[in-house]
C-alpha cells in the first residue's frame, strides 16, 4: 500500500507541478498577449507620429519655397524701382545730349557718360526693347497713338516715344509707341 501511496503522492506532485507550469504558461501567455497589444498600440502611435512628421516636413518645405519666392519678388521689386529711377536720369541725359547736338554744341562728354551708363545697365542685365519696325507686342509695348499707313501691316510700330527696358526676364518699363493701322476710320467705327 505504501507503494501505491507513494505512487499516488508522486502523481499528485506531478499533477500539481504540471498545474503550476500550466498556470505559469498561461500567465506568461497573458503577459505576452498584453505585450503584443501594447506593441500594436505603440506601432500605431509611431505610424501616426511618422505621418505627422511627414506633414510637418512638407509644410516646412512649402513655407521655405514660398519664403524664397517672396524674398526674390521683394528683391526684384526693389531692384526694378532703383533701375527705373536710374533710367529716368538716363533719359534726361539722352534728351540733354540731343538738345545740345541740335544747337551744335559739343556733346562728347555727355556721349562718354551715356556710354558708361549703357555699360552699367548691361552689366546688371538691363536691355532695351526693340520697337520701331517690329510688330506690336502688348507684353513689351504700350501703344499711345495710331497712324494710318496702307503700306505697313497692322500693328507695325512706326514710332517710339519712350524706350522700354527688360531687366533679366522682366519688362520693367514698356516702350511707348505709335502703331500702324491700314484703315483708322474702320477701327474707330468698330473699336
């Protein structure tokens, strides 16, 4: 009987040990399941943060580009203003030279100054707009009068009253011009 008791005792101990192991495994499995859930939550948070960071980076890039464009536009505006003021002075020198030349006065000094001004303008990318003989382009020219001329195509520029200029790729001052029309009377009736 003692053997049977010992055997039962052994079985009981094994069963208890197995139950303890099962309990531990179940506890470990629950802990593992909890950790898996936490891991999924952290992955979702990480994904959310990554998305937010991508949006913030895109916003930053857009602000950076917009700022660069705004700064360049401001620089262009200031530069255009300075060049336009300079062109007003340049025009005065040209008129003075023309007036003095008509009076027969020596204009070599003025000619030298104008040559230096031309070099200065060219150095900064300022170019004059060709006008007389060209076809009118509203992006480059401003028509202030119309002349009837049957020999020329419509919108051919016949006279330039004020020189126009381009700074790099921008028109900073359009040419003031006179354009031709084959039939001015018809234009007035229809226009």
